[in-house]
């Protein structure tokens, strides 16, 4: 089965990394409750809330490995015979600094959707390779699909190019701006752009809250405004 009527994508919380974000070796993780799970401009939960969480181990050398998961509904929304209600991702990579202000991040990411599927359904599981570069508050990232992209037939070789700004101010506040371009290979997908703006505040006890507005340039697509609260550990 092709998902060409509604390319919805999915997500992982490997964002554009600033040089200041390179952390010491060890385990880190987070739990998030969000009013909508939006990835590359499209809701993954039919505009409903999602529970998300992840954990990552980073070695002193800069190599890291992690996993991230979220509740979803986009696959069962597209076909009621699909039982998948979970996205479960795994990733591995290497990040380090080229200078005091410039850092890089390269790796591979597997998006998994466990569940039962009807005969002939094109597998939505996807592998992307990525490379990112950042300087201060600015970052760019390129992702390349080594498999079909989220179930779109014959779409291996698709790519996503994104750029963003992450600016902290007034000690506990941050502003994020993002723009991305999704290129879809093959005959069953349409290239599109998405963009977003967000504002966040750090609270006590490692909690953060953020509000994000996002939109796409696709006919029939609509804007989203969602709120998320995250507990880091």
C-alpha cells in the first residue's frame, strides 16, 4: 500500500545542535507531554496529545546511541486495518566540535512502527542518514532516506534539508525558528516546505514548557499551534 494520499512523516528528537550543547559523557533522557505531535509540518496524532520519551548514552569520545518513542495514530488513521499506535526509534552517531564555535553531528536513525498490517501494505519503517553543522545559535542539517520514506512507494533517496536558530535570552527563555524542505523521490510524493516558530521557558526541577506554531506550503495542509512540557533527567 502506498501512503501517497497523506505523507505524514514522523520524528526524532535529534535537533540542530549548537556547539554549547555538546554534553559530558553519560546517560541523559526526557519525558514529554505534548498537545499535538507534529513532525516536518504534519500531525502524527490527528491533532491529539501524545506522550513521548527517550534516553541517550554519550561517550567521552563523542559517539552516542539512543532510543526515542511516541504515541501516534497516523498509520491507523490512514488505514483502519493497521494496529500501529507507537513510533519507536533508534539512532547512533558521533558529535564533536571543530572549533570553539563550530560543531558537527553525523549518524543514522531508524524509525520503527511496530504493529500488525494488512497484506500488501508498504512498510513505513524508515532509515535516514544525517549530518548537521552548527555555529553559535545557527544550525543546518541534511537527512537522506536509505529506504522508502515512511511508506511512500519507490521513495528511497528522498532527503530533508533544514536550518534553524536557537536563541536563549533573559536566563530562562528561548526562541526557536526553523525552516525545512522535504524532497520526495519517485512518482508518489510531492516536495514541500515547512516552517515553525517556538518560544520556551525553563522551569524549576528540570522542567521546560514551550509553545510552537508550524505550517506547510501544501494545498490542504493547515497550520498548527501546540504546547509541550518536558522533564529532563
